[in-house]
């Protein structure tokens, strides 16, 4: 199974992972320049690593995330989340056109929720999944 994940991640990296990860890094750099938004920049870098190598990992909600995460997610959505989600959507379209790219197009669409609301989520191995915090 780990060989399959490796192959999927390498193909993902070539087809769309590198470009989308760069978008998250640009968002992080903008957040770091604005100083007040440094926590958003840290979250953006965390997601950039996930977008760069997504197969074999998933995101789960942190049980300790509360109202501050929600407020932060609303701010993130307005200023950065919508254009990153749009990037995932636009990247998925050419992948869906090719037969080989269809699974990667679906994977791109699955990343849209985390690009819209990254705070209060943690990236865990897929083996743990929903059982990460029980």
C-alpha cells in the first residue's frame, strides 16, 4: 500500500501538487508580512505540506478548536480561502478531462473544504483518520 501512495503522490506532485503548494506558500508569505495574520501564515504552510503530498494523510477536526478557530476561519475565507479554493477547482477541471487524471481531480475537490476552513483542523495519517482523537 505504501508503494501505491508513493506513486500517487509523485504523480500528484507533477500534475498539480507543486503549483497548489506554491499558492499556499504565497498566501503564507503575505500573512507573515502583515504580522497580525502570522497564525494564518502558519496554517497556510501546514496545508501547503499537505497539498504537496496528500495521499496517505487526511484532516480531522481538533476537539479543542472553538470560537476563535471559527472566527479565524471566517477571516481566512474572506481574504485567502476563496481564491485557494478557486485554484483547486480550476486545477481539477483539466484533470477531469483526461481519463488518468480523474482520481486526482476528485482529490483536488476534496481539498477545497480544508482550503476554505483550515483553522481547527489537524493533518493525520490516513490510518488514524476519524480515530485520531478518541
